[in-house]
C-alpha cells in the first residue's frame, strides 16, 4: 500500500513539474514577444531581426521559444532532486567501501528521502548482523579455547599417571592402585565435562527435543528435596520447601526443568555448607511462577555475580577443577529456563545467596 502511494506521489510531482514548466514557458514566451516588439519599435536597428523572426518564421518561432523555455524550466525544477540523487549515490558508494557508520543525509520529504532512510535502516541492520557475526566468531574462539583448556587438564593427569604405571615407575602395588584411582577420578571428571558441554550445545542451539507437559511445580520441588535428602544430611544441611498449599502449574519439559533445580540445589549444598540449611521458596507472582533456591553460606562477590551464568565461569577458581563443577551447569540452566520463556538471576549478601527462577504460569487452556 505504501509503495502505491510512493508511485502516486512521484507521478503527481512529475505532472506538477510538467504543468508548471508549460505554464511558465508560455508566460515567458508571451512576455519575451511583448518586450521584443517594444524594443523593435524603440530601436530601429532591431526591426530587421524582429521582421525576420516574426514575419518570416511566424508561429514556428514561438513554438521553438516555448519548447526551449519549457525544457529549461523543467530542468530547473528537477535540478534539486538531481543533486540530491547524486548525493545519495555518492553516499551509497562510500558506505559500500566499508564505512558502515556513515548515514545518508535525509534532506527531502519525498521518494528520495524515503530511499535514503531505507538505506540507513539497511546499513543499520547490516551493522548489527556483522556485530552478531563477530560476537559469534569470538564466542566460538573462546569456547574452543576454554574447552581445550578444561579437557587438557584432566587428560594430562590421566596420561601422566597411566604413563608412570606403563613405565613401571611405581614402588609397589599400593602406589599403582593410587595412580589408577587418580586416573579414574580424572576420567570421571572428563566425562562430566564432555557431557555438560554436549548438553550445553544442545540447549544453546535448541537441538534437544522437548517433552511438553503441564505439571505442578510445587510437587516437582518436593520430590527433588526428597531425592537430595541424603546429600543434604551428609553436608550437614536441612532442606525445606516453602510453597502455597495449592498447585503451581507450569507448562514445559519436566526433565529439563528438574535439571535446572538439581543444579541450583547442588550448588547450594556445595557452597552453603556453613549455613546449616537450604530453603526453596515457590510462589505465584502475577502470571509467573517464582522459585528461589537460598543458601546461607559464603557470599558471592559483586565481581563474580554478573558472570555466574557465563560458560566455564567458576567462583572458586583458586580451588582448582577438582572442587568446582564444569563451569557449564548454570549456563545450561539459563538456556533451559530461557527456552521455557522464563528468566534466571542471582543475588548475594553477607547473610544469604539466592538463585531466582521465573517461569510462565500455565494458561487455563493447558490445564
């Protein structure tokens, strides 16, 4: 519809310029004839020229004069657009040379002005696309670097200890078993990292199929606490669920959402051992189900908080890979929650550390 309006405006403007040029050429021709006759009467030297043009050539002179003036006025009326078209062409050529931060000047409220605005919009979108491509390439490079480093560390240990056994450099069978046990633990660590990396890739690019159901989120959290009763007791922690008596229905893949809360609960157990308890709060706020996993251990610094959900980021870097996770657990949790249309965040102060998950409540049609 807008394109039709542009064509109509262009046609109207051209017809208007033609009409103005014709009118101006006729008026100017008449004025020139009048002026010429008066000059001829006042200046005898010009009478022969007037006699030649008027008496000999007759109306043909007026036609030629009017046509010439018509073309002159038409060019003058179109000259502003011609100059602007030239400026737009030069701007496009300049942008084509890679100067994507340049903006084509929008100086006219017509089809050329619209074209300049569309070019600026196109360049803006292209710049965003290039920025996304650069970020994707940088992310890929960082991912390869991080994966290489994290895979190499346990693999180096495995090769080293198995190499000692292969070269018979062990003092006795006890030392052999010790080296085998270390290599075995490192292998398990390597397996966890590879599985987490594989799961993160599936979540990140949404290649993992989802089994969508509507279920009671409160019941899922209650079952999760039961499953984690032994790990909580071993860590000297008490787990409690604070939730309304009614249902908290959400629609999603229960298996994937279980992994989110398993990760948050495991982190709460690992980092909140000194707090004595872990609390799970579930409630409905507006059209969202809100779940908070709270531990009362050591505070997470404000420097670490913004990066908790980044790939391979660990708060406990100084304790090495043995005590921390793969650094992908929270990134996987974030991907799962975002796939379900929700959000995840973290907050920490000297008293408690809280991870909050927000998920859309199920619609009535889903119940």
